């Protein structure tokens, strides 16, 4: 099955929150072959990069790209360029807790309905939704 959804994020030294953000998302997409998560790390040195590398080794649909010194904007651009999915979900920050409910999937379903009915659109709903075409 091809990747359809790419969660794109940047990261730098957020060890305090990484398990409550990436860890929760990783668990949600673990068995979903059409989902991936692309994280661009700017060279973290607080132990969080080791966590990200461990989780990406265990789970094939999580990719970590290390780009030392990358800015937030530069990291986001790299994540989008490396994304395999057509529907991009850009998480604004990985320094927040992501609750273990299904809101991300509900918003994704809503976004797909809008795409089907209205055509190419962008949506901001706690995360930024777009397609590679828009």
C-alpha cells in the first residue's frame, strides 16, 4: 500500500515532551501502512534525538532526518519535500502533548471530504493540512 498521509514536523531539544507528542502519534499510526511521519531534527543534544532514532528503527513509517542547525521553516520545508504522501499534515510543534484520542483522524477525514467536494484547499486546525499540489 502506498503512503497517502504524511505527518511533517520539526524538532529540537524537546525531551520533556517527545514521548507525549511523537510517542502518541507513532502509536496511532503504527499499523497504518498508508501513514508516515517525517521529523526533521535540528541536531538535538538533550536525549530526544536518541528516542526519535529508536522509535524510527522500530517503526518503518517513522523517518527522522537530521539537519544540524535547521530553522523551523527550513526544517518544515525539508519534511514536506521528503514526504511520500499526497496529503500533508504539518504539526506546528512537537513540544506539546498530543492526546491519545482520534481527533487527528477525524480532522483528516473532514479534510478529505472538503477536497472531494471543493477541490484543492488548505486547512488549519491545530495542524496545517494541504496536499502536495497546493
